[in-house]
């Protein structure tokens, strides 16, 4: 077991923000959750999946919804509803405990991202539990079905959800994760496009072989490389690519970035005019919460499940959606997908066909770092 310092936690969340491929929530929000737990004297304890005591129950807390702002006319409909002071994720966790009658040893984050990873850490800390060094995605993903839980047929239900208005919903007898995605997405859409949820409340024996082990430690290492490279004034993009077994695919200036909220997702397009060795070329990234497809000069270069990571070179920060704006100087870093996502099951759920492309998946590099 490792007690995580504030520096460890910052490195983890930076690593997760990079691996989040534009999604996974805002880094600032994630750090606020961490600082809130630390300010209340809580410890954040990281433990390997293999060291969790037999019979222990674990669960997966997360936030689900669009990451772009609602149109003003939609925002107005929520003005009359009261807000609760308690974080919605804690409302959901307390209801899960009451509903199940179980104590939980710890939490497994649903994905790697600036705030969704931190949400899981926060629940573990506030309940004196443990952070399990694993996740079911190895990156950020837009849907519940984009998960090794789904690939392995693990039941998500019961799913406990809560929103900022104090409303709590219990979803029982959900057929599978495909149906779970539809139900929880619908609840998010009537909850200001943001709902807290907890699912896969299972014994460690049921879940241990259906997660990507060591992913939090890998994010910690990537975040450390990022921090030290920034301190030493190294080429940040090149160092991240080298450590992640990937490549700096493109550098340039954003010429246009357009985002919209549709059916509970943030959809968008980012266009980058090349600079330096990429002068005269254009890069286009298609977004569905995360960066999903990369086009170089009108031809597909990379598809999910490979990672398309954007770095703001002026600020030296990971760039999350929908924050890209015209004029930003950026680098496009491509990293290999977790090997679990390159299986036939993984690609059927989260491969080129998910984005409407009738082409085979072609990995940009080898296996994930």
C-alpha cells in the first residue's frame, strides 16, 4: 500500500488528463476534490488489485454527461431547482451503502481523466477506503460500454445515481451495459447534463481479472515525467510521446474549434494549421467528448481506441475539451491503445465502426505503455 502525497496526486491527475484524450473532466475540478479530502485530514491510499483482501467489496464511482455548456434556454429550466451542499457522488455512495447493506473496501475509477479519476479517489478518501490501482478503460471514453467490464460481461446494476439537486435514482435489473448507458445518459440529460453514478459494486474476486491493472501507477509515472520535463524545459510533447511509446504526430496553431451538445454528448471538430516541419499541412480532430479520429490533410491517420492527446504548448498544459480555441499553439501526441481495447470485443465496442467508419483498425504504435 502507498499513501499518496499531494505531489503524487497532482502527478496522477496530470497523467490522467493527458491520457484522457480531451475527456475525463477538468483537471482543476479534480484537484479541488483532492484538496477538499486532504483539508479534512483524509489519507489517500493506493493498493494493488492483487493485494485487496479476499471477499472485499469495491465499486466504481464516476460522473457522466456532456462536457460543454448548455444553451442558455436550457440552463434556465434548472434555475428553480434547489442545489444541495453535499457532492452528488457522496449522496450516491451513501444510498449505495443503505441499499446494499455492504461496506466497501475501496473504489476503482471508471476511466483516466482529470476529474473522473479524482471523483473515485475522493469517495475512497472520504469513506476511509482504498484506491485500487486499476481501471476498466486505460484512457477516457464516452460511454459505459467502452469498458473492460463490458467486454467481460460484468453486471453494472444496481446503478445508484444522484444529481446536484439531491435527486437519487436506483436502477435495478438493467439488462447489460448497453442498456445502462442509455438509462444513465437519459438521467444525465434531465440533470443539467451531469450526473454522479456508482456501478459494478462487486467482490474483488469478481472484478480483479476484468480491469487494467496498474493504470494509476502508470498515470503517476507519466505525470512525473511531464512535471520534470516542464521543470527542466525539455520538449514536453516529445518526452510524453517517448515515455508513452507513442509519437508527436503534428504541431501547429488551431485555426478553428467548434463544439455542440447533442444527445448528452459534446460533439466537435478541431482544425490545426501546421507549423515548423508541418507547415502547409492541416490536422483535423473529431470529438465525441474525447478526441476520437485524427485526419491529416483529409486522410484518416488515427482512430480510436488509440489515444489522440492535445498539449497546449504555450501554457505547457494538457488540453481538454471544449477548451481548444483559435490561435492556440498545440502538439498532437498519439499513444497506443491499451491492449484490452485491441481485441475483437474491444474493437467491436470502441473501434472505427463506432464513429461510422467502415475501415479496419490500424494501430499507430505497438501495445500501450
